[in-house]
C-alpha cells in the first residue's frame, strides 16, 4: 500500500487506475461497498486501485471550531484500504485552494489529468467542487468527456436504516457500541502514542496506558471493556476509562486503558484501543477505597464480556 499526495505526484505504475472517490471516514459498510466495487473493477480490468480521501475533513476547514468528529485517522484508513485490496491511498489536502476548485477543474485537471483515472467509483451522495456544485450526475457527465466511466454505488442499509458516519457518531455518543460495531463491521478504535501520566492508576493497582483523544469523535464518557493492540501485533483484553477522571485534579480528557496481566513499559509506543462495550458512566466516589472497589467490579465485568 502506497500513500500518495497530489504534491508528491502519482507513480506511472498507478496511472490508469480505478479510483474510489470519497471521504471514507470510518470506512463503514457503505464505504466498504464503494471500495469493494472499485477493487472488483480493478481486478476485471487488470488495473490498479487507488482510494482517494480528504484530509482534513472539509467541515474542519469551514467550521474550525466544530467539535471533534473523526472516526478514523489517516493511518487507520490506510490500513483498512490495504486490507480491502486497494493498491494506494491518495490524500487530497483539503485547503482553501482545493475548496475553490471548480467541479470542471476538479475532474479534468486533478482526477483525470494528475491522477490519470481510467474509471471512478463513488457513493451516490458524493459532492465536489466549489460550493459543492458537483454531484454524481455532474461527475459522470464531466468524466465522460474524457472517456472515463463513473459508477455510483447505492446506499447500504442495516436493519432498515441507511449506514452513515452520522448514525455511527450518534451510536458512539449514546455508548451504543453494538450498533457502532455492526455498522463499522469492527469496534470503534482510538489509535495513538502512549503518553506519560501521573501514575495514579499504578498506585491503585491499575496501571494504565494513556492516550489523547485528538480529533476523534467523543464516545459517551465512562468505563469500557476494551481490546488493545500493541505495536508488536499482540492483542490484549482490558478495561478503560474515557473522560475527565472526576476523582483527580486537574481534569484532563484521556483514554486510560488498563491491560489485564501486562506490566511492560508502553510509553512512547503506538497502540490501538478497541471500545468493545460500555460498562458505566464516570462517577465521583467518596474515597479511593470506594473507587478501587468499583474498579475491581469493572474489571470483572469487562473480563466476563470479553471472554464471551
């Protein structure tokens, strides 16, 4: 899997590719259908497949003060696209210049000219160009001028509702991890570098690996059963607190994961934490003794869920 940018250029070996075009944040069932169709076309037409995504998300440019809402980082998307069978990920840097690009110029100069697409696959709700003036119909008309065929993939429904990033964000905000997992086809995961902490957890018998939440969508704050992937590829069960730690000062927004039976040094290492199940909301206890008693109950419940 190669990671490409317009500034870095497109290798000749990837010219003439089938391009899956969209944002693909979350890479949920609907996104998988788009990329899967592009991979099918690439296989039958004997062409490479490039998945084009946008970073930062367009919303971040136009509403810089909006709440964090990302479902996946670029690194996570790259791994997911590779697992789906794509050959490369192309990152469109969404800046003022790209936002001001006309629909016609986007297709002729960037998608056909620079990328050299021979075919395009996208979702039926894809919009592009200055002021979002282009839709799928416009994309097909503009691409046809250059002999490029556009294919729009219809929405994917699960339990009679359209699968969307917005619906997944709603589920995460409610702590409904079962719905989020079903629509994503995998647990929602936070990936990041383990940061030094104040060692409060270790003092209580529950050392934690601490991650900043960054641009990720905030799930419901509370305690979760989790599965942690380390940078050596190993996976471990655990329990985590996500939120502001109401028992300690100063309040700091963190994901603090305790890995069952692990006693190694994780500082500075890249890990990924899957949120498997919501256990309870954050609480403030009368004493540290009461807190540790609840933590033991949380551990037992997380072990029970994860073993099942």
